[in-house]
């Protein structure tokens, strides 16, 4: 199939938030269950790969144009940091290659304790622009989020469903599971479709850990750093601080004696 430059430059404006999607769901959505319940298997070989820093990636083409992609990766950040990024939809364009815009249009909690987030995505792959509307459901107690198209709005995607799950590995690390089934519009050439799927995979792999590390570094910079000598000065006065510095250079004595000497010096200077 030959695509002329003029045809490739066409942007088809099919997406429309004012009218419903042309179907109410062709794909079966993921359940908000543990990864093993929805088909993830991490065997000994997979564990070895993850331990070496290599994420598990899989892309397969199913029937009726469905492309399934999934990944498992270990991230050097606790689950709360990972979720802070996954739920920060407006920042997706800064972190996810191919996503040019992501704006939240609805956010509310259900009586069952789940948060529902509706977001408008704009993605560009080559010369093709896609706009689509996703409804995410995040359950904090299950540490899981799933999504489908928001079928009350018409998207350029034929259909899309997905799954995130984050679990603690201990030592401040997390294991992240990601899966999505996608049916792209027929007017996009097959090679471009696969490129779009790879963009989604990048969101689940390469960009996540660096972004988490940046968040943790920013949090560390914001924490107040209280110097021990400064705290002694503020509580017991200048003389106590000077005495403390002298004690640092003396031979070791019982810790209790040194603390008493520092505090007594400050107290005597202040008339305590």
C-alpha cells in the first residue's frame, strides 16, 4: 500500500466529546485483581531478568486487529511514588514520548472507595494525530488501576482497555505490572499502528523509574536539614556550641558525660 505525502498529512477529526462512541465496548476490560489473576506469570527466568534490570516486554497481535502489550518492571521507588506519577495525568506529555496532551475532565470517588478519572489524550505518531477519551478507575486498597474508553465520548481509537498494578518489593522498591489491549482505526497503516503501540510501551518501561527518582530527589531537597550543632546553639547558647566543637577533638569519653558537660555549660551561661 502506497501512502502519498498528501494522504499521510491528513488529520481526520473523528473524535468528538459531544457525541457517544459508535459502540459501547468491543474489548473485555481488565478486572482490578492481582496480576496472577489476569494472566501474568513471573517464573524463575523472568525473575532473573528483572533482577538484572531488564523489564519483561511482550507485544502480540490477536484476532480482529487487537494488539496486546504487557510489561513487568522493577522500580527503585516505593509504590506511593509510582502512583503519584501514574495519577498525575497532566504531566504525561513531559514524560511520555508521543503524548502531546493529557487533560483531566472528570474526577470523583465512588461509594466503594474507587477514584474515577476521565482524561482526554492527544497522541501523535508520525503525521497522524489521535484524540481519545479514557475513563480510569483507581482502587487504592488493591493498588490497581484499570481503564477503558469513555464510551460517552467518540474517540479516534476503535477501542482500548488497560491495567496498572503496583506492589511493594520491600527496601523502597516496587514491581509494576502493565497491560493494554488496543484496536486502532483502520485508516492508520499497519507500521504506524505498531509504532503507536511501542509509544504506549515506553510509558510502561523506560520513562517510569527515572521520573520516580526525580520525584524522590525533589522531595529530599524540600526536607529541612537541621544541623546538630545549630540545634545545640539554639537550645543552650553559643558557649555550649563552642564546647561541643572542643569535645569532638577530645579522646572518646562516655557519651552521657559529654552530653551533660555540653548542656551544663549552656545552662550556666544562661543562668539556668
